[in-house]
C-alpha cells in the first residue's frame, strides 16, 4: 500500500524494555501494520533511516554512537518521540553519573569480582563513553514524550492512533506513569 | 452574613484568619501543593499553590482570604506555570521513579501526573547527594529532598523535637539533622514521629516497608491527587 506512515525505532542507552512493551500491542500490531511500515528498527534490521514520519527513541545517550544515531533520527524523522524513562531523564543508566567514569570502568573491567584477564576495552571500533548519561532532549529537539518504565502498550496505541487519525496526541491520567 | 471570596468564579465562604488554601480546602476546591500541610504552619516555599488574587500571583497557603477577593486557580496559564515549577523540582534533584520505593505513593510524582507533566523540559542537574541509612528504622535519601521543610515543621510543631533543619542557601541548600555526627541515628527521631511520615517524596522512608504494597496498586496509581488531598485534608469532605 502506498502512503503508509513510515516509523523508525531505536534503543540507545536502554534495555529494550520499551520495545518489548511496544510488542505488547499484540493483535493491534496487525491493525498498525495496515497503516505504518517500519524503517530502521530492531524489528527490521534496516541499518539507517530515511524520510520517516515518526521516530521512536528508547534510552538516553551514554556514548558517541548514541549521539550519531540520535542525530540521524532527528535529521530523517518529521516527528521525534522520547519513549520511556531513560530517554526522558537518563533513567537507571544515569545512576552512574554520580561515580567518575574511570571508577566505573575500573570496577567493571579491572577490579570487579570474577574479572578474568582484566583490561579496559579500547578497540578503536568501540564508541567512546560520555562522562555522563544524558536525556535525549538535551541533544536534539524532541516533539513528544511517552513516560513510563516502560510505557504500556496502551500508551503507544493511544499516541500512535492519535497521530494517525490527525489528533494532537494526549495521554489521560491513567496512562501517565513514571514507573 | 458570611464573608466570601470567589475561586474560578465559584463563591467560597471563609472565616477571618483563614488562608485562601484553608478556605478552598474547606469548600472542596483543590489547589495543588507540596509544602503545605493543614496541621502545620504554612511555609510558602514550593510555590505550586500559586494563584492569581485580584490579578497578582500569591501563594494560597500563606495569603489570607479577604472579602471580595477574585481568585484564579485552575486555569491553563497557572497550571502551565505549576508544571514548569514541578519540572524544576525534578531536574534539581535525582528523581528516578522506577527505582524509588515511594513511587505510586509520592506526592511530587502525583502532582506531576495531575499537571500532565510528560517530560523534564530543563537540562538535568544530576547533583551528587548522599544517603543516610544509619538509623535503625528510618532512612534519608537526599537525592529526593525538595526542601519543603515538612519534616522540619512536623518535628518541631507536632513531635515536640527538633530533628531536622535546612542549611545553606540556593543551590547549596540541604537537609541536615540535629546531631554532632550529622547522622540520623544520633538524633532522637523515632519511627512513629510525624516527621518520619510527612515527607511528600521518597526522601525520608521507613525501612522494611518500601514494597509491602506492589507497584501498580498504590495510592496515586488509581486516584488523582486532587481527590486524595481533599479526602485527607478536609474533615468535612463531600458534605
């Protein structure tokens, strides 16, 4: 079908819980598939997004690759959406913000219990870690926010159906949760 | 004849000496608030109860009601301001709801839900703050303190003690306890004190109770704070 709404999704410094919650749309995914097609997404394995209508971003920004991906999404998506607690305020990954990065790396790769062959990964292919995990609205302009850890399938449904049917998206009280 | 004010066009009776907040609560009109508690002296610091009185912004919890006042409360402009204030409270501390024992029972979170706050808007501070788990029954997580001083006032005015205080100014403001060591265990705080239960956020918690009620079955998961507030704060609610 021509003129399907093009949706891209990604998980940055997230746990894929928001994507799992999205899949909780269950049979409503079939209704959604009539109206949208997925571009770049873990669901499709397409590597780069092009000319999308809606970009759904899970997770905050913790390394240089996250920044590049986020900017690619902003450049290629008309509407960019922060999905879940981590995208909105950094979430649990941001709890490392109170510990110097060097100490985090030492604990994980040098001094932690059960570490074998201790060395801090330094392969040139690895993205550099940022000193702090940041929410995505501090890096690019975000159009809408879906709070929750994760946002329920009903939140995705309400938001997407509002958009697809030409309404200004809104979430009633019982769909707004930060936990 | 009763003296009256109007709030959003509704006529509200008041008695001499009542604040706008007290008159509103008695008439079952909710004004959002965090640092106000009807049994404690008003503090006027959180500014969530900002209303327009005859065109000027005032804190409803401190401003005395007076004959003929025209008060605006539940308007889009004022609620937008309140949402911005709430966002500032969130970014100035470390409020990670998914990992907080208070989630679902938290007034800060509930006010944010009530104001349909979906994002933080401002850059996050991520201030480095400590925890004090020294007391056998009560813990302080300074990450979640919003400096409402409810614990300070409850300890002084209700418990007859002087366990808490706010020290420092501006961005250096922080909650302190009344002990040479600076530790809660060396104060005379008891887990049954009002000061240990009055915190509107997850900053002061009773140990070993955090997950007795599962997430999803908690107070504000199913009831909006405007209703909860009037039920708990107006003894004549619904009459």
